C-alpha cells in the first residue's frame, strides 16, 4: 500500500508533467487545439428592438421608471434577439439569444440575466447557456454554465458591452471566451 508520502510524490510528479501543457495553451487568442484542449474567442453583436424582439412581461415595482437604460426594480423582460457578425443589424445572423432578465438593482441599471445562445459558426454548431448580472450601460461578464452540440461541456464567459443605446433598437457587443475542458475534446 502506498503511504501518504509516496502519494504526495505521485501527485507532484503529475503536476510537473501537466503544468507545461497548461502553460502552452494559456497564450491562445483564437480557436486553437493543443493536446485536446480547445479555446475559442470571437465577438458578435446583439440587437434588441423594444416590442419586437424584447418585451416587458411583468412591470417592476420600485426605483426609476422605464427609459432607454433603466427599468423599475422587479421588471421581467423576455427577449429573442438576433446576433450578427458586425455591428450593422443587416449583417449575417450567426446566433440567436433567447432569455429573460429581471431588474435586480434598485438603480434600475442591473438585471439578472439567463439566456440560451444558439450559435451557427463555420466549424461549431450548438448552443451555450449563460447566467449572470447585466449592467445596462457598462461591460459585464456572464459565466458560461454549459452548452449543447459542439459546445457540450464548454466553460468560460461572455462579456456584454453596450455599443448603441439610442433609438428603438439597442446594440450590445458580445465577446465569447469559450474553453473546452480536456475530457470534452472534440473527436470529429
Ligand atoms: C411597447 O409596448 C408597451 C405595451 O403596449 C407600450 O406601453 C410601450 O409604450 C411600447 N414601447 C415602445 C417604445 O413602443
């Protein structure tokens, strides 16, 4: 039977073998594959048109009123927004973001968001699910909680930043930073 000391040496040896591999992948900037560990970094633009792709379904109860950037605390908003390749809303639709946000800041600027983002990229088709707090006028990061299809087991985060908040259609830049853990390495 291996004693505690032998066990520790075995763990240390494993770490020493594994570390250089992780270091090699940490410099990835665009979709790369090394030793079965993938990462993918890209951006899309989400367009939301009030009363067309997004609706208030429950009115809030406190705080500022409805404006271009604020909604009363407790407002439930549901959306199904196109995500395009460039900031131009008529550029190619690459993804669909469907979900809900509930105003959770008394300043009317923050909301809990839950969304499924269906993606049709050149090499990857599937969806990712995100959850987190969106700030209406500042960049905010949302952890990726899972995925389907080619995005099964994906981890990482999605950064949402306002691009245009004026007019009936508001646009957000959505940056994806996705990582496949080793056990989810694509075999195709
Ligand atoms: C959206 O629809 C609601 C409910 O009909 C209405 O009160 C609101 O003014 C509309 N908003 C815009 C910007 O058209």
